[in-house]
């Protein structure tokens, strides 16, 4: 059994804590949050201890792994402290909002050969993973185009937008990682952002819609389209087009029922409208992979470097959107 501590007991942290508690190879030893009541409630629900400090968590010999789900501005500090305490680390995305801080963190821990995994859960979605495996097996030949659609059901609160790092670092960062997962390294970025939905997002200096075109090192083209509002639910689709065919992964719905009548044909339920529900299987598979890595010492498929590269693409997207020019990446 791998002893875990979950740091950060908000919505996403509590979900991770529940997954740890349910995993047959994991033991939820402790929960910690700067808001002690949140930690106490999570610990009481799941039968673990509520730690009083980070120091208490890191000094506990029963804890071999920490799950960092606290605010983004705490991530690099907690990664460094956890690694130096001998813990394996699973950290929610992004690693940080500042690439220099990410690089400085790695420089301080690299010699320790740490096990650090970043929470790009979409790599573990069964459908997306199947598309990747079939592309890798050569089913559609050389990849020529990738289309990634990611639209949220509703805009986030203005208070969240203010500290999120913006659309590209907060939302699109998952799609940047998926672009690299499906098409490989990205060498050119063209991004356009718009304000079409939420005046408070414009007031915060951010976009609420975006379209991006990227070129992979292979020559393949990647298109990402984002929106902070989607009337029909949480829109999450991918398409990979190759020399000999195409693969698609579609939205998830609560049921597979279709309705036929005078007003519509093929009418289905709305797309699932909450990311925790839509990616429930992916979050569980992500944890399972991390535990495998802790047990075997294998490198995770979404490590620190993947977190850095996704942030680098986000920075390039911001530069392109603000300048109106394409950005070349080394």
C-alpha cells in the first residue's frame, strides 16, 4: 500500500482524495489544507487524519506520495519541498504560471532524480488513449491534421479568472498537452483570442474564446478551438486525420438513448456538463498509473517536462494573440 497525503481540499482535491481512498493499492494517510475546516471535513468523510501543517505531512514516514491540489502559486514550492523530503509527487496542472519559476524548481530538484507527475488527466481518458494507441500503431498512416475541441459549459467566476493565469495557461493548457500527445513537439504557434461571452473576463484582461493553429515538428497541423460557454454541455472532442484515414473521439452523454419524433431525429442527452463527471475514468486511471510508477520507479507519461512544455506553448499562444504574429518555438 502506498501512503498518500492530499494537499489542498477544495473541489478537485477532495475528488482526488476520494479516488485515493477507493484505490486498492493506496492508503489515504492525511489531508491538509490552509483552510483547516476543509481538511477536517475531507478527513472525516474519508477516515484519514487532518494534518496541521505541511511540515507534519512531509515528516510522516508513512507518506510515500503527495497529491498537490492546492492553488497554482503554491505548486513549485510544494513540489520542491516534497521531493527533498523523499516523496513522490503528483501535482495538478499547471506547474506554475511563470516558466522561469518552473525552470528554477527543476534545477533545484533534478539531481534528486525525482518522480514528479503532472495532472494531464486527458491522456488517460479511455477514448483519447485509444485514439493515440491506434495512431501509434499506424492505422491511419502519417498524421496530417489534429483537431481538438474544448468548450466549457459556462464561464468561471471572475475571482477565479483573476488568479487563473488566463485562458491559455488555465484551460487551453490541457489541449496543448493533448496536441503534443497526438502530434508530437510543436514548432510554430498562431493564436487568436476574442471576447464574445463574458464582460467580466474582458475586464480581467483575458479572452473567453480562442482559436489556435500549430505546426508540429513532423509537419502535421493542429487546430484547437476553445470557448468558455457551451449551451449543450461540456464539449470535448478530438479528431486525428492521416494519410489513410481518420479517427474521432466524441462527447460523453449520461445515456446512449436517442429520441426520434416530429421535432427531431437522433436527439440525445446534453453532453455531460461537469469535468469531474466527464473525466471520472481518466482521473482514476491517472492515479493508477502514478501508483504503478511509485511502485516500479518507472517514469510517468506526463512528467515535469510535459508540464513545462505545455506552459511554454501557453506563453507562445499569449505572445501570438497579443502580437498578431506567428511564434516560432525552438
